[in-house]
């Protein structure tokens, strides 16, 4: 009984493996057939690369720019340099590639970093003027210190507002890039 039950699965595996070996081709046979097929091809197939494809602008950039009311400036005569184009004219015709997106993001991040450093410096100045104000007895000196302190506080408030605008501009750029299907790595 044990012998009959163990032989049956062994016989099945042997028959399946024999059938698979008979139906399989050798690698050399497949290589010969492929070589013969390639010889029969008269004209090689065209291989397309990214250079062959036309650049299609993202949907947000596909809209035609509106003509401006300002006339185009003619090139300067006498070999003098022409004035630089306005930022709006430069952005309308710019190709929005990785360099464009990363450049805009880097400019905004650099501005935010500068404002942050300047804010910290102004906060230190306000703190120092406040401490100095408490130790002065002379009314004229206190008035001058109070005036300087108020200027520093006003500038600090202006800078905090500028930092909020820059942070909003960064979020807007990220949203614009998302809508234009820009890869996230381009904003780094």
C-alpha cells in the first residue's frame, strides 16, 4: 500500500518533466532562428529618443501670452548693449525646464534665509536697546535709545511681514509646479 501511494506522485512528476523537455527548444536553436529573422529585415526599425520628440509645454504654460501695450525696443545702435528685458517679458518666453523651476525656488529660499538672519539680528538689537534703556538715567539718552529701538521694532515687523510673503510665494510656486506637472525634484 505504501509503495503504491508513493510511486504514483513520482510517476506524475517524471511524465510532466519529460513532456516539458520534449517541448522546449535549446538556446542555440532560438539564437539561430532570431539571426535568420534579422537577416530577412531589409530596413532597420527607427529608434526614437527624447531628442526626436517635440517639447510639449505643460497645460498651464500652453496659453498664449497676451501682447503687451509697450512697443518692442529696437536693438541699440553704436554697439551699445540693449537694456535687459523686463521680468514679465523674460518669463513669458522662457522655457520652463528644471533650471527654471529650481532657479525660482532657490531665489525664494535664499530670500527667506536672508530675511531670517536679518530678523534674528534685529531682534538682538531690540533686546540690547531695551536692556540699555533700563540702565540710562539721562532723559536725552533715553529718548535717543527709545527712537532707535522703535525704528528697529518697525523694521523687524516689516521683515516678519516680508517673510510671510516669501513663505506664501514658496507655497504658491509649489502649487503652480504641481498644476504644471513638474516633478518634485525640480524644485530642490
